[in-house]
């Protein structure tokens, strides 16, 4: 990350469009999108892909891991 003229801002790359944008240094860990419209477009695309089942292959493994973790926790707390 290259710093701009001031010490309080840094340059980040938008995860949707790939273009650089300035953000305050204290907010840089949370900043992912260059504009609100960019965030809305990314969220809409993710929602559409989720609704169409395009993310099922990616999310299925995570769901199984979460389910296994919940079952393990339930078994451990059932004996208490």
C-alpha cells in the first residue's frame, strides 16, 4: 500500500473493480470497495449467484464443517 500525500490515508485496491482508492489509515482494514455503488453491485452479484445455486459447491463444504462442529458441541455439552 502506497501512502498518499498525507500520513493519515493509504491507497487500497477495490475487490470488485480492481481500481485504487484512498481510505483513512484507521479504516483501511475494513475497506474493500471504492464506492457504495460498487458494494451494491458486488452484493447483488453474490446474491444472484447464491440464488442460482452457483455457490453451492463452495458453500457445501463449509456447511458440513459447521454442522459437524455444532454436533460435536452438542454431544460435549449434553453430558454436563
